[in-house]
């Protein structure tokens, strides 16, 4: 019922320490939610985002290593 149409999180963003930026977020909440016995009782939708320092992030390297290990194990 909750659809993210546009979000700053779809693209890499660089924010310097102390910098202020306006970041796009567009959501759509479907009226179909009102037809759901459980969901129709919801009164609040809370969104929370946490920004992390990615300068030491090696996720791509770890993913590549994991992929190589999986390929080696499959053979």
C-alpha cells in the first residue's frame, strides 16, 4: 500500500559535514489500504533514515569476494 516513487536514496549522494541539502522524497499511499482489515486501522506512517559515513565502506568489494567464493564453490 505504500509506494516510494522518488527518493534521494535511489542515487548516491555526497553530503559534506555540516552541509544542508534538500533531498527529494515522494511517496504514494494507496486507497486500497482502506479495504484491508488490518491496514485500515493504521493512523500513522513513520519514516526514518540514517546517514552513515561511507568513506570506509567496501560493500562492492565484499560482494565481489562473496560472488567469487560462491562461483568457486559451485564448480
